[in-house]
């Protein structure tokens, strides 16, 4: 069986790869424009090329393509969302009650230690999210971007019940994963 690094130089393989990427995009994100589809196609190919150039082998190309198409699409859509709309959808801002005592309190000055602690916590949370199964990870990421179950269902062309189920299972897995990491941290 030929190696992936040899196949990537063949036009037929690249045409089949483009076709597979387009099919994944159309099946999962039918509302994207042709320009967005083309951008995602190119970005996925670049990621594949970089991975192969770095000497990494892809054991299951189909699974890799699905994962990369989903994450690339979410990244592209997140970049294209206006900054002020993204900021307005941050969960910590949405959930803070209006008129709370925190509104008038001056912000705590950040120290190098608090910044390092926050960065470490973000890294742990991102790692725990990335460890989730693909569909749960997608729904959880969209939840943390501030999208409702209905918005996520419409975006992914899934039923709201499926999204709700994946979200609750994903958040539960995330909570367990973070609890496990915290228990190991306390042992050190």
C-alpha cells in the first residue's frame, strides 16, 4: 500500500481528497457559501500537507478528514464573526446578573502569578475539551461560544434533541475529565 506522502503528489489522489472534503462539508455544513467551502477545502489540504511534511503519518485518513473539516469550519466561522458579536456571546458575560455587586467593583490587578495560573487553567480546559469525542467536542465548543441549543442545531443541521444530548454528555465528560486532572494535580 502506497504511503500518504507519496499519494499527495498524485493529481488523482488530490482530486479524490477534494471531493471527500466537499462531501463532508456539504453533509455537515450545508448552509456555507461556495467561497467558504473553497476556503475550508484549501485550509484542510494545507493542514494535511503540513502534517505529512513534518513526517507524521495519518493512520485513518477518513477520520482525520472529518475531524479537521469540523475544526477548520468552526475556526473559520469564529474568525468571520464580528468581534463585538463574539464578545457579547461570552458565557461569563451572559450569565452575570445585571446590577450585581461586581459591576461597581474595580478590577483586581493582575500579577504575573495570576496570569500564569489563568493560562495554565485555560490549557487544562482546552486539553479536556479536545479529549472529548468529535461530535460532543463540536457542540461543547459552540456552547462556550455562546450559541443556544437551537442555534447549534440549525447550524449543524441536527435535531435539537441530538444537540442537547451531545451537549449534556459532553459537559458531563468535561466535568469528569477536569475533576480527574484536578485530583492528579493535588497528588503532585
